[in-house]
């Protein structure tokens, strides 16, 4: 009995030790893989997914990294991420500043996807949401500087819907108009043509993944003018008609601005005399 | 003491070369390498020469815009991450599963997988350099690895293993650009060379583990029509990447029929090549009735 039990007990111990070792080793590796995969969840700002891509969390589960979208892109703009790049290895992306999406009407990349990671229910490229253009730098945008660059507006495949030019007064000159490019998220496809075409050294308008680019109003917010229109009238006290006190001969219409001919230019106001600081604040004493 | 005696270790297969000639003693090896390089070339013909017979990579490929083939293992991970792929990918996976049910799951490892070229080279070099000793990790560790990849897929909700998988990394890398994937492949190579004999493919790779499960019911198997002729030269054990699969069939352990039934046999056919007595041959498992083996007691019927 003892002769039979002793070796089997030793074998059992060995088996348990081996199993524990194996489980720990594999478990540690699994932890590493899991954490690594978690880190790759957030798409880096310069990487844009092809049209129809599912939201990033679902995409990383649905994309099997086969590269058929890369192959079927007629403009060869897509890459598969290499291991050293900060997104899931083997998943497709493009960089708008290098090669933007050319927005093929027949959606070859979407059709090529065998799993539906690029959603096959997308039939119209103009409905795609690859990302969202954002005019990131108001200091370098030439239109903000008062020039008529307009390139982002002109190259936009959804011109006058995705990007419009919003006219504003150039307060620097006091007599010119700034044509401010405004991106409208309900029409922008995120193709990146504006970013590619922006003439500044570093693009002043950039396309970002939607999660980075889009804000969201709190759900309890109501827009007064919308609510007023819906209700057919003011929901609070009736609006008092605004009265403008204009110089002789001048007229102001809402939305049109000033018109008319001012009689005489009022003399420039003399600069106000510098206000002396109260005694208490002079020097370093109270 | 150190008298030079003619005891230089005879390389496994030398006897077979002498008995059958070099070509016959390397037949399956040559066929297998042709298959591995041929499949790789089919994938590379598109990007290299613009001949688009096969598009994609081993995870999913489309042949002549007609035949979809998908890796059922990556599809399983996608399912574990709670995404149901569309019909084309599922069809591709079904075709591949059916194919390997027929030819043996781990045939994938020896006839298709590009990493096998790397690890076979590591093993060849290991023998050439006379590197002895090997870390001990039990072979079933690969099934733990397989489980781990499915659990990480489920927990992270993404095909997490694809970020590290040397198999798809190598194949995709060769076709779409390697990047730093060479470092992962070098790690696998060095691990097999210096740390562990048949380390990656024989002990750890979850892809092989998955395909071995498909292979449990494989039709194409290595049979031993002449196992009585075995002269115990041990050459088959020396060349086999999974030597544990040979013994039961060769020695009729517990009445095992003369066919290698173990799912981890990769159907590489190298044992057929190196056997000077022609003990082995490819066959099917249809007729696996136990032939009475002289001198070995049959297992008592249960």
C-alpha cells in the first residue's frame, strides 16, 4: 500500500506544482496582453479609420486584421498598423495630412470587409463619419488672420454643408470682413481633405476621431429660440420690443447691421485721464 | 581516453538516405517546404508583382475574388469579444474548419504557417550547434495559452492576442510591412534556439493548440503499415516536432492501432522520410481496427 502511494503522492505534488507554475506564467502573460490591448483602445488623434468603421471598442473586436480594405482602396491611402504604432496591431487607418480619403461613391473598402467591422449598412459615402474636422488653431488660420484663403472650404467634398464661411467683422482693421470656416458635424465625413490642403506649415484645420472632436450638451439643456419656435411664442414673459437709439439718419436691422448715412462723424473721444490709484494701494503698504 | 573513434553522431535520416536515396528520404520535407513557400508566394505575388490571385493574409483571404478563407481561431476570438462577423467571414471559417477536419488540424502548422520555417530553422541550428538542455514547460501549456487568449478577448472586448500573435504578425508583416514585428519573431527564434527545444510551436503556440482541437477527428493520418519492421533506430523520434505522438502507435501501447491518432501530430511526414524500414506512410483513419501485433499483449477489452 505504502509502496504504491508514495510515488503517486510525489507525482501528484509534481503535477500540482507544474500546473500552478503553468497557470501563473500564462496568467501573467494574459494580464500583459490584456493591459496592452486596453492601452490600444483609444485611437491616437492622427489615425483615422476607414469609412463605416464601427466605434473603436467594437471595431477592435470585429476587425480581423486581414487587410482587404487596404487592398481594395483604389487610392492606396490605408495602412495596417505595425506593432510599434499606438493602435491595435494590424488594424487599418489613414493619416489625413498624408493621404485623405477620396470618398469613392461605391465604397470599395467597406464592401471588401468580410466581418462588418466596416459597417455594410453604410451605402452613401456622404453619410460616413470617419472623424470630424476641427479648426484647431485660430492663431494660424489664414482666414482668421483676415485673408481669403478659403482652401479648406473649397476642397471640401460636402462644400457649403460640412464647411461654411461665417462672416464676421475684422476688429483689427475695423472695416474688413473675416470669413471664418465653420465645420458642421452633421455633414462632415472626416475625409481629411481640408487637413491635407491647409497651406499653413502645420495644418490649422485637422481631422480627429469623433470621440476627441465632438462635444455634447448636457441632456437638460434647452435652446430658448428653438423652444420658442416649437411653442409658437415666448414661454416666459413676452419679449419687450428692443428700441435702438441711433444717430440721426442711421438704421439698425437685426441680421443686416447698420445702414443709412450718419450726419456728422462724432469727434474722437479724448483718451480718459489715467485714474490715480487710491492712496491705500500705492507703494507696498496697505 | 580521448582516442578518436569513429563515433561521430550519425544524423537522423542517414540510414534512410543510404537505403532509399536522398530524394526519397526528403520527399515530404521538400513537398512541405514547397507548400509553405508556395502559399507565401501566392500571398506575395499581389503586392510584389501585381498578380492578384490571393488577397489578404492568413486571418482572412480572398482567392480569385471567389473563395473566402478565414482563420477560425481569429473568428472565435472575435466571437469571444462579442462581435458576430458577417457571412463571408463565417463561410471562410467553415471552409477552413472542414478542410482541416479532413487533413488534420495541425497540418496548418507544418504545411502553411510561416513561423514553422523560423522554428524549424532554430531547431536545425540547435542540433548543428550541439546546444543541449532545454527549459521545461509541459506541452499542454499551449491549451492554457489558448484559454488565456479567449479570456483576454472576452474581458477586453477586443481581439487582444492579435497584438502579439507571432503567426499573424509574421505573415501580415511579410505582406503588408513588418515594422517592429521582426523583434517578436527574433524573440521566438532565439527562444527556440537557446531556451527550449521546439519551444514555441511544440509547447506554447495557441494557434497550434486550436488547430490540434480541430484535428482530433482528422481523416488524413500517418499510419504505420509496417510497424513490425521497426528496428528502433529512433530517427523518427529525433526528427519529430511532437515525438510523444509516435510511441503509442509504434509500440502498440494499450493496443493502439497502427495509426498516429494523437491530435498534435502535425502530419509533416518527416518520420516517413527518415525511416529506412518504411514503417510509416500517409493514410486515412477509416480502417483503424487493431491489427494483432505479435509479441505485444493486447489491452483487455473494457
